[in-house]
């Protein structure tokens, strides 16, 4: 199995083998992060540009550390302070970064599909660090990496994703990735936060948190994005917590060793009780650590594909 | 000027004709259609093995002039039409300024008189500025030559105002063309609501937002006794509602566009903004319903909804890109490839959909090859194929959803008002 894509845009278009290749590659990079000198020369002489159209600390820093551990040079562009403010288009920004001889653009954008559009217009690699509600592939990969590390497998594992599925790129990427690797996925949310046709992505839908927790090996708790509520239709913070919050009490009926995951940042007391977030089932901080290895793997693979000249143009 | 077209298969449903024949054109009109015509014409075209049909009448075209000449002009749009066999277009009023007064119609007519490459008919707005608040002066619009009224691009949301519009349109015998979209339902949607919008992480536009408004407008038109035409039908439910209304005797006609019978929402998954239009590409079931509606006559006409946009407005993030695609140059090829070839329509029916029926709906003397009528016709090589490319599209804008597609049926010559208005290089080189 060889990686041939110049870009990583989402998990929907990947095969199970490609996903496994990323996870396996990440495993060897994780070993690197345990060494005294946590740096390898794999991307020496390469330039990675973090192009962030949305505020993000965790993902950007994670990509930056990953790139630096691969010995790449890293440039961060936050669009609030760039030519984007002067009306530059996404494609112009991308082609300019290409003209500066960067090798990889890591992009976070508030519009779904932005990474795909950029990737069509530049010859350099594009790694999607989250596009609108569409996909956040490296988040899902690090979630899967953590699951595999903890449970030894992904096939037949029961994962429940709880929260605002409708507006969540994390949910979409997780659903594609997990179902491709044979996990059973359930999504749980109030009716208005379940997008139409989601079951065609191969998941079961429930509105009962009890049901979602019942047989789950892991629960991935999404951040409630109240800022997305343009119609005033979301439940209140308290109402959401009462109906869907992950609490110690609710976990009593779940499997004893259920894994508690969260992509962050946490809304303590809204989607998750502090005692759960900090409790012994929580792998939330391990997810953050694993994010570095997974992103190292992704940067390494897309760079290699382009260097070997085997990259599929699309 | 005389033109003699020899030996083509002449398909002319207006006169019940389908035979190999010659056509003699003189002084802008069809002088004679018969076998073995002898004439010392200025131009004689040997069209053996070719098909001649009346020029296409496209009743849904955005020429963008006045106001957005960077997207298209009356000249470039009508010229693109000639390349596609279109000899008559109905220009939609969502220009800047909108065509909502006698003065703005006169302005447009002046541009048409000076620059149009084919016949341009005018559709005026229903409400001033297309704002949905105050009706335009229908009597004056009609007197200036408007054939129809429409707020195309949006729908008149106020039901009482729309009812007034239908009543007044009936009084002035104006056709009302309805862009059916309930914005309170479609919201900020950009693709078909359902699995597609969910998969893409984009806001959806439901079929309901279309057909609920179709239902309202059919009811209002029926009650007022007005003539109503439903534009760019995209979903199954709308087709069903129109079929029902026709059964009840409502004076309704309807059109769909090639992208709705040729494409589905699958095409939009790559975030190609050339696949973004309003209404959006829908499901395979909807596409089948459109095809069946065209076959069984529920849908009377094929119209392009030619909506040019510049690259700057399209080569951006999907949700920020403009809605709309061009289609004047490709609609004939798509009708042949998608409807004739699979046997849904025969040549007679195809010509009806794309030429005769829209002419009848608009009440213009087009869509016919009868002796004495305007000489608007297209000579087609029905067997040759071509590929849609940016370079080959002559519209000012290149936002076609069919770039790269192979189409059957090449326009060899287009005659408009008795003049050889377009000649395919391939044909010319022979």
C-alpha cells in the first residue's frame, strides 16, 4: 500500500487501506515523540504554511509542532492580519503561497469545500484542517488512533457521537472513517441537530442519551456550538445538559471502561460534566498528544507522494 | 438575399412535416418548402444527411444588459445562442436597472435594436425593482412590448400582492412567469436538502421550498384566470402539481432546463461551483420525473435559464459563489443526447419542446417553417459529436456545468430572419 494523494481533504474519499496506512504511519511517529530528541529530518527543507481563516489554537499548534518535529519550516498565516483583509480571494492567496515555494498548505476555513477548491488550483499539497461543517480529517484520524491504541482495534467497536451533528465537521469525518474501518457508529442529538439523510452515511440515529451510552465502547462528545444557532432553535445550555450532558450518573449504566473522548475545547457543564472530563475514563488529553503523531504522518505522506511524482492530481 | 437549403430532413411540427425537402429563403422569410427546388440563390447549402428544424426559442435567458455587461451583453448572449441554434430569446428582467418601467423597456429595446444578433423578446418585472412590494405598470409594459412578466430570481412572497398581479396580468393578457421559491423555507441553502447537503456540510434547499410555491401560484392563477408559466421546474412534486392543474384546466405551462434532466446532485459533491444553480440539482428520482414530465407533456418547454457569471464570482468558496449556469450553446446538444437518443422524445416532440411550444406560450410567430413565416432555422448534423470546452463557448462567461461533456448533434448553420447568422467552421470548410 502506497500513499499517492497530494492532498488530504477528507476521509470520505479515502479507502480503508489508506486510513490504516495513516494510522500505522502515525504509530511509528508516536515512537519518535517519546524519544529524548523528538525530531526527525523527514521534511527538512520543506515549508509548511498554516493558513487559518478561523480562529484555532489547538489544531494550529498541533500542526505546527508536528511540522517542526519533521524538521519543516513553518509559517503561520492568520487571515485577520493578511491580504485576505484586502479582499484577496482564496485561490489568489493559495497560488501566492505556492509561488513562495511552500510545499504544504494546512488550511482551516469556515466554508465547507474550501480545501477541495484550493487543492484544485494549486500544485502543492493541501491538508484540510477543518472546512465549515464538512470535514476535519486529522481530528477524526487522531480519534481513531486513540481508539485503536486503547482498544486494540476499530472493527466492530461501538462508538457513539453525541452533540451537534448537523454543524460538526468532526462528526462527519469520524463517521466516514469509523464506518470504513468497520466500527458501528451511533449519533445522538436533539432532532434539530441531526442533519437529513445522515443514516445514509451508515450510522444509527438516536435521540436518547441513555441508548447512546448503553453499549458504547467509546463516546465522542462534541462541543455544543451555540454560536451556530441562527434561528434560536437550539435547546438552552441547561436543557441540553439535562437531556444530553455526559455525567457520572449517566455513565453508571454504561460499560465500565467506556472511553470518553472530546475534540475540544470543552464546554464544562454543558455537554460534559467536569468529573467526567477529568475522570479515569477520559482520554481527552491523550487525543491531544496523539494529534501530533497523526499530523506528522499526514504531512509526511502527502509530502512523499508529491516528491515521488506519483501524486494523483485528483 | 436568397438562401437555398438542399436535401435536408425538414422537421416542422407546426406544419406536421417530416420529410427530405429543399427550403428556399427570400427577403427574410421562408418562401417555399418542397422537393427539387430550383433557384439561383445567393447561397446554396447542400444539407444532405442533415436535419433542419425551426430556430430554438429559449424563453428563459439572462442577457445581463443593462448593468452587468462584464457577465454578458445582448450581443454576446444572442451570438452564443446562434452557435447553439437559438434564434429567439426571452430576456429576463433582473438586470440593473430592473426592467420594471416603460422607460427601462425602451432602453433595452434600443440596445437590442443596435446590438442583438438574434430576436430578443422582453419579459418585464412583476414588482418595481423586483422587490416584491409594488406592482409595475402592466398596461405600459405591455404597450412597450413586454410579452410576459416575472420577478425571476425571486418569487413575490406576498400572497395578496401576487393575487393582484395575476388579476392584473389577466386583464392585460400578460403571461406571468413564476420563479417558485419560498425563501422562508429555502433560507440560505445552496444545494439540495438531504443526504447531499449533509454530506457536503452545506445548507440545503428543500424541494418543498419550490413546490409549495408552485402550488400557491397555481392556485392564485387559477382563481384569477390568468396564464401562468412555471420556470425551471426541478423536482418531482412540482411536476405532479402542474400535471394536476393541467387536468383541472388551469392555464398553466411549464419549462425545465437541461441541467435538471441531465444532471443530479451527485455532480455537486466536488464543490464545483459550476454545478451551483437555483433551484439546485436534485435527486435521481427528481431527474427522472423531469424527463418523464417532458415526455408526457406536463412540461411544455426546454429553456436554458442561461445565467452567466464571471470567473471572479464563481472561482471562490462554494457557498459564496453566485447561483446560475450558462446554457444557450449547449441546450440543443443536451436535448438530443439526453432526450432524443434514449428515445424519450422523437424529433417532432423535441422541436416542440425547444422551439414551437415556447413560441406558442409567448404568443410569437416563431417555431415554424411554414411558408411565409420568418426564416429562423437550424441545420444540424445529428450524427456528429462535439465536446463542450471553455474555448468553444462564446458566451462572455464560461460557467457551464457541462464542460468536458461529449454531446451529440452539431449545429452546422443557423439562419436568423433570413440571414446566415452562424456557420460552423467545419461546415464552412467543406
